[in-house]
């Protein structure tokens, strides 16, 4: 979610020979919001598709081996589940397979309310919404990375308060991401560029700031999720094995820990006392040494990325490569896994070409997405990405979200613009429902009777939409 400018130097000229630092590339791997890009000339597109189709027959051997290992792991999980009693309390190392065939369809309505350019007294223009939370009284907090602010709205669209601006002082940001709510009326925000956390009160503004930078470790901490009174962080920048050959595909792992959020009038986060959770795959990464900045690694285009979320009592993790969710109990240190019966689609040459075009044009647009890159910048980034191997299969899981009932919403892979399939998992009972959300609508908060998310219109304006949710016979439905 960090907007990094890698296509031009400080003097505005293309920085073709600048190295690509490992840390910045790993930060880019955490970005989830797609960029809006223009298509390249038709002739270039056709020629590149032809090249890509020829390359489709040549696959990276290490990538194939990883996929085979994942397939074997899933097969063992299914074999174990076939001998189990169907309970979700699987022993360590096993995974209960959840049947998705008979899940009840939950229905999503058309928008019933919206906050955006055409609502409120004079409307409100958002630039890059990175977080939405609906409070018990119906008011809505919206975090915007473009305006570097957290704003509080009435459902009608009238703005009640505004916190944040560009800067380096208290209550100021260089970039902003919503980690989650901490208590009533308080949000925990993260600034990746300043490496610090800020606690924002909807009534009082910024009330506390915590730096997470450390000169004592070579790695760095990235906050991920709030789990009750705890904060889960990922320790990134871990040393990569030296045996990774140029052109190999491997997983960039992170060590996950939790820290206490001390509850008092001004909650504090004690990052000096970290408790280990697990070391897990984080981003599918490609090692290459033929670029400026030899030895750099890059996120694999269309590759899998880890997803995580926090319930009131557990931390939920998936690598995304397989349809397996792991629930970590932070109190006992135990874990259990469930596997959804989700198939993995095979990428087509058109999928690969579309992603290549997106990344090539995105290389010169990190600072100002409204300006297309020059021909030189586009050519530079095309050289960077054309030699990278693309995976054969799409990730199994591309999103996690915990609703107000404690259910885990799991998003299966879909192509850009297509409707998205979500599976709803009860941590105790298994799959309780499924929902199909319209293309272009990104859910950010789910209540008992509505789904709130971000929708982008044809002009590029972002809206926070409220859509009705019918849970069918589920007891967590409104009034249940």
C-alpha cells in the first residue's frame, strides 16, 4: 500500500541505473490495491503475446517443484481428513477439509447508501482509500492514503472530523495504512515510510505515536493485525538462503510475533517484549541478478502472497498458494488448520500479458498515477519484467476479512473486474455461507446485515458503499 517512486530520480529524470533495494521491493510486495493503467500500443501487445506464448512451454523447475510440494501437502491433508470425524480441532500438522458444495448462498443487495464525490453537503473526493471501519453508532471512519488522513463521517456523507496531514510530527504522516480498531472510537494507523504507529481517537485526534524502527536488528517490523488486546507484527528482512540461483522462485518468509497493547487511558504498545508465533511464507519471490543492483529480488508477478486477519481471540493466516487457513491461539500457542475445497485456475497467455502490461506501465507511475510513463520509462520497466517467470496456476486465496460476528471471509481468486466469490468460515463449525460480490467492489467491513466497501466509478472516483446482506438461515443474521 506504500506509494514508492522507482521510475525517476530526484531531478525528475528516469533513474534507469538505480539499484532496487531489497527492503523497498519487499515493501512493494505488500501492496494490494491495483493501479489504473493504460494499454500499450496494439503492435507491441501482439508481439509480446507471441513471445509470452512461446515462453509458456518453458517453466521454472524450482517453481514446479514448489507447486508439487503444495499439491502433496494438500493430498495429505485430504487423506487425514477422510479419516477424521469432521471436527475442526485437528491435531498439529493436520488440516480438516471443509466441504464447499453445500454452502448456503448469502445475498448482497445493490448499494443503499454511499459516501463519495456526489454525497454530503458538497460531496467528498477520496484519492486512495486504505481502510474503512463502521462504529456501533453508525458513524464511519475512512482512512485515505492520498490525503494522509483518517476522517469520521455520518452515514449521510457529512464529515464530522479530520485527523492527519503530510509531515513528520505528531499526527502527521508520509504514508498511512489502517491496521484496525483498538477499543471504542480509536484506530491504529501505520506509516511504513516513517516506521511508526499512531493511535487516533475519533474525538481527540492523534493521541499516541510509537516508533517501530530499531537499529539493533537487521530486520524490521511491519504491523499486520489487531487480535483482541494484542498486535501481530511480521519481522521482515530475514536473511535469504545463499543457494538461491539467479532466476529461481522461492518464498520470502517472515517471523511473526505478537506484542501487548496495554489498556489504559492512552493505550500503549510494548514492542520490547515480543512473543513468537511462527515463521511462515510471506511473499512468493523471484531472485534475479541480471538487473542494475545485482542480487535484488522481486515479488513474482501473479504470485501468491500471505494474507492474515485477527478475530477476537485468534490470528488467522494463509500463504494464499493453497486453500489452507491456520488459526493460531496466541494464549496457548497452539494452532489448527482447515482446508477449503477451492480449485486453482490456470493462467492463460492473456492473463500474463495483462499483468505484464500493468506492471510495465505501473513502474513509472508510483508517484502520480494520473500521468502515464514516458516511452523510455515504459521500455525500461518492460525489460525488468519480461524475463521473470510467471506461475502456471493462480493463487487459491487472495483475501481475508473477519466480520463483526467473528466469521472469516475468504476470497477465491478472480480476474480483475470480475465478480468475486467469498466463502464464510465459522472457526468452530466450518463453512456457514458463501457470497458473490460485484466486480470492482472491495469489501472492507462486514456487519450482521450489511457489507461496506470501496467502489470506483468510471471516472476514477472512489466511493464507500453500503450494501445489504441477507445471511439466510445463519443465526448471526440481523436480530439473531
